[in-house]
């Protein structure tokens, strides 16, 4: 079962990614974040789940449209 999560990269960009339950540990896991290629800047960035309660409707909608293609860990 796949689930999309809104995340914020280290540069502050918001986007969504697909999470894979039961695969939380891996070589790319660093602290509370995960290494994910940011679709806005194209770089591998440590990203953490965003607090969706603090996002506007427009920010949330844009983040859901920007989906990370490459999921590392």
C-alpha cells in the first residue's frame, strides 16, 4: 500500500513523495530526514515530513502536484 506524504527539503521546497510502509530504515536514512531528489531544485536533499496544518490550501495543492520521482530511503 502506497501513501503520498508532503515533505519539505533542506532548502525549504515543498513537494510530495510516495512512502513505503515497513521500509523506514536504509542506507540513505540520515537522522529524522530521508535523502530524496527534490523536484524543484533537482538535488538530493534531506527531507522531512511537513506540518500540513501550517500550510495554506494553495501550498498543499502545489506540493501534491510536485511529486518526487526518485525515492532513496
